[in-house]
């Protein structure tokens, strides 16, 4: 397919960029983390959404190369932000199920890169989705153990949207739950989404997990989440995803 071919060229031709969106510690209002989100500027079509090209990357196998690129870029930036902004700064990267499960050695290479930069595994959070854990095979379990050994943390993205089985939360070592933005959107006192968010936060904390609310767009949503004990917020209220240099300037301005 045409777009798949273009994607191959994009990787080589520098058309991919990594954007970063702040993840804010709600109690202090400080930026402790950033989610890395890939962007593709196609020479003719302009911005192509990852929702469109990640599936093509998966079916063509390009996803592994793209994933390696995302990780390599991320660690360069997190190194800087740990040095200049916050010693425990973390960058979180998304991995599709296929990408997470496949073992082509690129992940080992990437661990080597972390070590070469003298960065602890805790510099990185890997975001996966619930579905992956629901039908977890040995590749998934092994990968989670490998991450754990390297100190890399794991976040469950889009939490609450996928499957209602919660048993995997005790089976696997997870560090963060990301409350999906479909819950945040209609947050209001005494709403059912408030009740669900409250329950997720209490449960997560009892299990020793931290909670990140996605899609925070208003001060009211932020305040309700903070009052419920939510640890972190992410969303347009704080900032949209932005180019790395711009994110760097944002951190400097905040310091
Ligand atoms: O910011 P945005 O609309 O672009 O993100 C759309 C989707 O693309 C999200 O579900 C996000 O998890 C996914 N995504 C963004 N960057 C990456 C990436 O580097 N790798 C993978 N696998 N998915 C990504
Ligand atoms: O699937 P995942 O959670 O990785 O993707 C995050 C997606 O949410 C990205 O597409 C990102 O651009 C988008 N996003 C981030 N903050 C907000 C927000 O406040 N509102 C909305 N509608 N989308 C957001
Ligand atoms: Mn995500
Ligand atoms: Na999400």
C-alpha cells in the first residue's frame, strides 16, 4: 500500500517527530513526567494521525523500527530533563500489543542504550493496554518480568474502557493506572463518572499503584480529581502535546 511505503521513507527521511505532553503532579502542580506521542508530517498529506499509521506499521512490521526510534529519542530527552529539571523525571512511551510482545532484540539494544547513558530504568514508563494482560501469554509475562528487572515501570493506558476483569491487577506488577478520558470528560460532583473515578483511585492506592487521569480539560475536573486523591493529571488544561524543544522551554519557564 502507498501509505505504508511512504511510512518506510518517513522513518529514514526524518518526517517522524516525537511530541511530549506534560503529566502534572496534582498536589504541587509540577510537571513530573511526559507522555511521548509520535507525529508524522507527510510531505503531501500533512499530519497523519498515529491512529491511522500505527496499524499500517504493525501490519508491515515497521512497528519495531518505529518503536526503537521512539525509545531512542525518548531517552535522549529524559536524560536532559532529569539533569536540568527533576532528578526523577520520567518519559512514558506507548507500545502496541504486537510491539510489546515481539522480541527481535531491539529491546535489549535499547536497554543497553539506557545503560550507556547512565540512566536508570526508572527513567521510562511503558504504556500498555488492558487487552494485552487479559489474554496474556508467556511472551507478555516474560516481557513484564524483563521490564521489572530493568527497573522500567508500566502503566495501564485507557484504564476502565477495555475489560471488566480486574484479576490481572494482582497477577502482574503494574505501577500506574491511567484513567481513560471518557471518565474525566463528564466529571461532576455526584456523577456516576465521579463514583467510578473515586473507586478506581481508592482501589489503585490499596494495590500500591499511582493514578494518572487523562483528558483533564477544565479546572473543575482537575480539582475534583485532586480532591479524590488522584496523583497525576494530563490533558489540554495543562498543555497539548508539543514538540520536544517546546516542551523543554516549558520546563525551563516553570523552573
Ligand atoms: O496524540 P494522539 O492522537 O496522536 O494519539 C493517538 C494514539 O496513538 C494514542 O492511542 C496513542 O497511544 C498512540 N500512539 C502515539 N504515539 C505512539 C507510539 O509511539 N507508539 C505507539 N504504539 N502508539 C502511539
Ligand atoms: O491512547 P492514549 O491515551 O495513549 O492517547 C492519548 C491521546 O489523548 C492522544 O491522542 C492525545 O493527543 C489525546 N489527549 C491528550 N490530552 C487530551 C485532552 O485533554 N482531551 C482530549 N480530547 N484528548 C487528549
Ligand atoms: Mn498513552
Ligand atoms: Na489513554
